[in-house]
C-alpha cells in the first residue's frame, strides 16, 4: 500500500492553500485522503504476508514435490500432478493457480503425493496467526488433506500425514476404519479423526463442496500450548451457494499431533487409493496463500474471482 501522505506530496505535487474556506479545504483533504488511502484491486492489504499467489514465473522454486509411497504398476516415476495453470477471467485477463492431483487420469497406486513450501515466518509457540487461502474442487472422487506443518523437509517426507498439525480435508472416499462414506463436505480434524464443518447456530452439517467453485478459507491457528488452550484452530469460509458471506463453521478443531512446536511449512497431500480399490484422481486447486499475525478475518486480496 502506498502511503497517502507520500502520494499527496510527491505523486500529485499538490499544495493546499487557504484560498478556499476552511470547511472546503477540510473536505478536499478528506476526499483526497480517502481516494489514495485504500488499495487498488491489484494490491495486497497490509499486514498480510504472502506465501504464494502463483503469479510468478518461479512460483514453485521453493516447493518440494515428492511421491513417498509410489505403488503404481507398471511403475511411473513422479506420478503426481502438481503444477501452475492459467484460468482466463475475461478478455485480456487471467489468473494463475496451483492444481494438485495424485496422478493423471487412469493412473492408480500413488498413495502419498506430498507438496510443501516454507512459510515466510514461523508461527512460534504461543502465537496466534490467521492462515488464508482459496480452494476449488476440480471434481470428485478425490482424497486431499492440506494444512501447516511443524516439521522440516526430511521429517515431512518421513511422516507424511502425521507431519501436518492444523489441517483440512476434502474427500468423498469411504473410510473403512470408521465404516463411513464421506460426501465431499469440508472436514476438520477433531478427536483423532475428522468432523464436518457446520452451521454454528443450527449445528447442521454443511453441504458437500461445489465443484469448479472458489471458496475462501480462514484458519485461525492457536499455537499456544495445549495446557493454555492452544493446539487448535477455528475455521471460517466464504464461497459457493451455501456461504455467500463469511461464516464461522468450526470452533477449536484439533492439531493432528499437538507437538507444541513452531509451525514452519505449508503442506498438501493427496492419494489415488490402493490399486485394488482406488478413490479417484480428482484435483484440488489452490490460490492466494497468505498469513498474518493474530486473528484477522478480512481478505488479503481485493480482486477475488469466484
């Protein structure tokens, strides 16, 4: 954001005089301050820190993309699809986003397709940060989990799902360990498994996510010690026909492992399922990853396209 005083003094080279009445001078100053104080549609609103908006030609240079349980037969090296794609918006305009799929259509057996990148600053123990991103379900069936990790690369690769602390899940797979068929509703981690997001006033679970639809997500991450009420996160959402305005949809979901360490990385993983019983290769699109200290429920971008 450009400082309004700097804009007034250098960009416009404006000299206010008292030739007008004091009232008119005051009104003129107010109008100019309002005009130049607010960001344009392409500016980021401080104090958000950008993790990635995928608009740079080197958007993935800091990312690790690795398949740690590749059971494809015949074997396909590096089967996951994690790449930046372009989405046209209107004539002469487009935006870039990250698409993540466990493998190309028809390929099965890639059980842990990991992609991760460092955060611009760590979330120290005792801190609360808001993590913002937009997601878009390519299609079902699928099985995706994403969130934030307190581990470094070697340990993320070794631990996979257990490297994630605050997390969200998008899937319609059948979970045999609890004999339950998921329906595509966004899930949070709670009590050693997953729970649907819900409408807090009624307690009614949310509906399955709409495909080809962008959703804004805010995770308010409390990295205090568990004894101090931390190791949990609140979830807010906006998007689709169900959530046209921002809505809080879960209070104090649980960190997966609750290790009480600084949080260092964004991590996403997905899974085709086993060869004999595949889930499906539907992708999940990601865009506009940001973080900010404290609980901040504004949007870090002003040119949002749904």
